[in-house]
C-alpha cells in the first residue's frame, strides 16, 4: 500500500520539518546547544525538510541528494535560503563528488537521516565523512535498523497485505523476490526493495563499523516507536525499554528507529 506521503512531496516535506524540529534537532542539541552559525551538511537530504529548522536557527547548510528531482523540490521549498546564501543544494551521488577538494574539515554537523540504509558500502562512507568534519565536528545518524519488523521498507509495496507483513524482508533473497513478484509488485518497487536488502544496516553492524573507523558514540537513542510515525500515522513516539535496548541482537528486532551522534576519536 503506497501511502499518501510517497506521492505528495509537500506532505513529505512537512513531515520531515516537523520530525526534525521536534526530535532530530533536540537530539543534536545535546552535543551542540547553540546552533547559530554552525556549518551543516545533510547527505540524502531529499526535499530538504530536515534542514529547514536548522536554517531557521541560523545554520549554514549544504544539502546533497542523488536524485535531481528531489533537489529541485528542495530548491522550491527552501528557495529563500538559497537566495540569501545560507543554503547550497547539490544533486550528486555522495561518492561522485569531489567533496574533499571543496569541503575538507568544513562541517560541524553532518546529517544522515534515513539515508545510511540506502547507501552502499557503509564502511567507506562512514570513514570518508571524518575528513569532512571540522575539529569539533560530529555526525548524526537516524535510521530504521534492518531487522526491525518493517526494516525492508516494505510499506512502499502497492499490495496492502505485503506492505503490512512484518519481517518478510528477512526471507532469503530469491524467495523474497519471488513473493514480491507473485503479489504483483512493479519492477521498480522490487528493484528498490532489493537495493534496501543489499544495503540495510543493523544496530550491531553499525556500531562495529563506527568502532573500526575509530569514532566514539557521544549520544545514542533507541525508539520502540519511530518519531516519524507520529506525522505519518498519528502514533506517538516511544523510547525503547532500557533492558531491551541493552540486549545486543534482540534489540535489533524490536527497535524501529535509532538515533546516534558520533565523533572521531582523538
Ligand atoms: C529516505 S530518503 C531520506 C530523505 C530525508 N533525509 C528524510 O529524512 O526524509 C533517502 C535519500 O537518500 C538519497 N540517497 C541515497 N543514496 C545516496 C547517495 N549515494 N548520495 C546522495 N544521496 C543518496 C536518496 O535519493 C533519498 O532522497
């Protein structure tokens, strides 16, 4: 069942703005209480809604997204900030751009909100981001862990039953693909879902990469109910219960969203 926000860009933008203002920014402010004047980059910015409240607070922002159409939408929604020089929008693959030439040691905050699970070779990107950070810089991540009930993004399925069945994305690849075909999903949707299956990231794997790439976790929050569901489905956010959050692997299956701030070890 593809939902209204999958088709309506203004609605999606507004949901990004509300979620960013109410949840993402207060989380980031635990590390950066004063945001004015900070340099921020969002990788996978989509329509730009996550950046909007940061722009309102006086940050200087760069938004990067692979899909030119989404960058075009961001330009429409955030035109005033492009015009006053506070925002630059770049339609490029994060791996294609020579960011290092232009942005080495530039950003106080780099944001990957619902993006890391779409980007291949997460070890490479997480390592690479370090070079773009300023000396006090940190990276924020928000993502749905792979093993959670809908970690495969199957809610984008047209078929209502498929879009609601939990854990179906954990089937072996050929079986999962076969099921999607039998239920009549479009080829584009199947490609998208198989891409997420290739790149999906669990809590445990994320933390292993962070450690191997010599970062330190400065903030971490697990949600039983993802804050974005409030704006998409009217269900209130709920933090994960402490004892569950403390059990590796088990927490992966029961946590619908995680937020992290990480910074390079000195
Ligand atoms: C689910 S959307 C998230 C949009 C927004 N950050 C939000 O929280 O709503 C993920 C975005 O990441 C972008 N993306 C995926 N891979 C990328 C890459 N390699 N480089 C830049 N952007 C990428 C996609 O085009 C998409 O717009």
